[in-house]
């Protein structure tokens, strides 16, 4: 429902998400993180869905880091469509 920006360092992104989940009692399956580079690699260990958007300097095919990927776009509707399509597949 919203985008929360963080100026956290590389591992700080992971800590931020873990703290958010703890404070809000949010399940990791209900969080989607969008990133684009290796500085986002620690987020995957939180259990949330990670989307690589317009990758730079990362192996976007590495499923240990990225759940999903949009290789090139300038339209955030593509992110929404990916999320909707993924959720529909999970529900089947």
C-alpha cells in the first residue's frame, strides 16, 4: 500500500525490514522489496519477495537473492502487473 524509503546501508536494509516486521507483526510473505543491485542482496534472507528492477551490477538470475526480475522498464505498472500475476499463480 505504500513505499518506504530507507537510507540504510547495505545490511541495514535487511535490519530495517526485520525491525518493520517485528514492530508491525507483518509476515514476510506480505512484504515486497524492489531493488536493482548487489547492495540489496541481504534483503532476501528476511523471507520477503524480492524484485530486481532494471538490474545494475547484480546477477538478477540468482534465485537466492531475487525472487522475480523485470530486466528493463520505465513503467512502474510493470511491477504491479508482476506482483498481481505472481499472486494469482500462488492462489492456483
